[in-house]
């Protein structure tokens, strides 16, 4: 290691094609799995693909498909069902991924350190484009709501708002290099003292539905739905969807606190090709070389010390040759250096491509294992010092120094980013390895099924080889998890005792801990300070419903104007019920804020009442103690009170 200030990766979370979590992602990488999906005609038609298009010449029915990308546990983040359906899938998945990443680092997502920065980015989505022309959605929510729910400009803002993170909050956009650029910006912010913890990464969900693409000869896409970086048959890229985030801390802070560390970010750099390329969308050599050289210089290391390079590697013949040429100039003098590209496994994830590559390289360092680039028939790489990895192998520690890797990401527009990774330092020993002291292990979830799943996963983790000391497990569960309404606890002295109790949690063991009983009763428990460390444990098992996504084939919706008094009362009542996503008219007896209203929604309701119905309702009334019934009555006018009552009676019947 060098004396240059560095940053530790202390937590990660991601969902990629063929992988619901990073455990599955690593297994796929290790086993050389290509997770690009091939779709049947029936699947594509069912998901709205035009029959003429998919049966036309050049249509390739393949994509790095992210299953369940339209699911979202909206209630956990304070959204109602209407808002969740409007929220862009990228926003939804980033919220859940941020929650999981913080838990992976051992932090309560609702109580992360106040100076936590957020640095994220995303790609263009079909949902966002369709939302701008969906008259029904704009009528229900208003133009301002539609924009803040769908525009990628607000990706960082939603994370900071819903997780109450008060550090810098930046949405970054540099094309395909977006998510690795967020890591560069976050690292600089940490080293400058702008924040003490940072979330960095990105998402790209073009559409949560099954889609292919039209191959055009001479274009950038693959003719057969497979991506072959650095292979003689490399002929183009395949698109894909995914999301990934890392949690970063200054290395000295992470080591001092005994945090679990995946890998160390030793240096980063970002450059642009300027005009030194044949066109705006074309890559340049000099800018890529400069990014690599500058990143390794920032790390206080030489590129020749690297043993692996995770390349941008799109599988386009020209792009790959330019990238290898640029990297070879930077890595001149190195011994044999492995090279690979995760795009062969999951496709090109657009704005999330860089974070996918970073997470892959980090997992390789963490597991001390090199993994292959897949779909390779005959490596077309003969540029020293690189050799294309085509099989899984141990990653031996060099005779001098440590395991080191570089990660590159390149964006249309010329922004090049490179990150230098080093294996994690030897972990500090737990403050307590054995103890006869019983430990309280509290669990909570939003539903009984989720609680059972959480208990099952924790039991498996406690039985796994290398399970952390029980004192550290207790510390992480008491201080690194959010308190939810459905609760349980176990009291145990050993791992086996705890795992057995967790597997029989349905009997809800009671007694033995006053704090545990208070916890189960739903009280706000202040857990005593303990000597344990944060450790990596299974997190919240998300189980949200499918909220779908808007598509450009969705028929435009129209708004009907009420014709008479009965229609007016019905329409105004329906406006409140729909806008606030109320399931029953019983909720109309509650106040506006009691049902989840906010200031922007109040502004929208006032404008809708005025513009659609010619009714003026002072916005100040929403701030008081009037029920929704009373607000509607005021909007209709005093003479409408009886009509509203009759309407509610009718709804009840």
C-alpha cells in the first residue's frame, strides 16, 4: 500500500441481468454465464413490441434483461400507489439499491451519517419519454409532479430526500461513463472532506419490458445478440438494464472503525478526448491513455503493477482496438496483465456500465479470483501486455506489492474515467471472538412473510463458513438496521443456537430479554452501546408489487369534463381519491396530511379544481384540520354539502 490518501469500498448492492443480487452476480461471473436473454415472439408481442417491427428484417430478439425491474416496495419509502406507478423505474430501483447498499455496509438506511453524499446517474428511459405525452398522467399529477417523478435530473435528490441524507447530492451525466464518473466525483468529495460517507453509482432501465433491437450493418449493435469483446468475431454490442451502487468511506476512517472492506480505491481520474477523434461519438486514444496514467499517478503507483484491467470493451471492432491501443500505451512495461469486459456477460448497461465493471473487479479482488470474458471463440488480442481471460482462475498475490486492478469506462461525448483498485487490507480482529454472554438479535420487517425470509437468510449466514462473531452480528442488527413494524428477536450464545432459534421463529420465543420484549411490543428501543463492529449480513428482503411502466405504445388518455352537479361532485371526489391514491372513501374522513398529502400535491389539486371545474379552494385550507370531506365540500360550495353526503352514502353502498 502507498501513503496516498485512499477510499474504501465498504458496501455494495446491485441487480444485473440474470442476478437479483451480488451473490448471484458473482456466481454467474465465476461460472462464465452469459446472462443476455433471447426472447420468443410470443414474449415480445405480450410486452408490446410491434409485430411488424419484430418480424421485419434485422430484428434481434435479445437483451440483457433485468427481471422484476417494475417491482417496487413503495410504502417503505413513503410513496402511495399512484406516485409509485408514475415514478420512473430507475428512481425506484436506485432507492431500493441504496437501502441495500447501506445495509451491506452495516448502516441503518434511515440513520446513515448526516454528511452522506449521493452521486448517481441514469440513462434515458421509455417511461420518462412516454410520461411527457401522457395526458391522463399529467392530469392526475400535474406537470411538475410528472417531471420530478420521471426526470433523471432528480435521481440523486430522491435518494437524499427519502433517506434523509444531508451531504452533497449530485446527479451526474457523462453518457456511458456516467456511473464510473460518479465514483470519481465521490472519491474527490470524500478526500476533500465534503462528506464522510458516499453513495456512488447509477442505473439504466431503458424499459422493464422485453425488447430487442434492429440490427443495421455497419452500426454498433451485434447481428446475433451476443457481445464478444476482444474476440476475432467481435461485431457489436447488445444493450442491457441494471443498477449498482457502492458505499465509500475514507480508508483511514474505515480501518479505524473496523469496517468490512471489499477493496480500496487508490486513485481515479477523468479526462475528455476534446477534438482528438474522428467525430463526436467516436473514441479517442490520447484522452483514454491520459485518464489511465493520471489515475495511477494519483494512486502513487505505476500502471505496470496492474494484474488486471476491466475494460470498457463494448465488443465493437473499432472501439475495442482503439481502447486496447490507448491502454497499451499507458501500461507499457507491464508484465502479463489480464483483460476482460463484463459486457460479454450482461450486455452494455449504458449509464450503469461503469459501475457494473467496478463491482465485477471489486468482487474479483475480494474473492481473489479472476473470471472469464464469455462468448469468446478465438481471442483477437495480441497487444502486449494484455491477455484475454477466458477461464476462471485463482488470483495469486504478486511476490511484491498487492493485487491491483484498473477499471475503465468511456462515454459518448469523450469523457473517459479510470479507477485504480487495490485488494482490501487485512481485516482487524473482532474485539470479541468468543463469549458466554447471550446476545439479543433483533429482526424486523414490513410483513410476516418478509420477517420469515429475513430470519431464514440470517440463519444461513450464521451457519456459513467464516460467519462473523455473534457480538458483531448483534451490534450490526441493533445499530445497522431500520426498525419496522413486524418484529421478533432471538437470544443466543452461539451461532448454532441463534440459527436454530431463527429457523423456528414462528413460535416467537419470548422471555430472557426485557429489551427484546420491548422491541417486539413495538417500543422505541435505545440499544446500549456495544463493543462490536459493523459486519456484512443479509439485508431487507424487498417484496414490492409490480407497478409497470409507461410505454410509447400506450394510448393517450383524455380527461372528461363533468356535465352537471352530480357529475361535478363525482368528478371532484374522484380527483381527490385518485390523486391521493385512496382505496376507500373512508379515508375522506381524515385530514390531508394524514393520508400522505404534500405541498406539491396540494398545489396540483388547487390548480385542477380551478382549471377543470372553475372552483377556487384556498391552499391554506389544506394546512389546517379540515377533513378531505370538508375540503371537497368547500370546493363544491356550501350548497353542495348534502350532495356530497349523498354521494358518499352511494359509494359506501
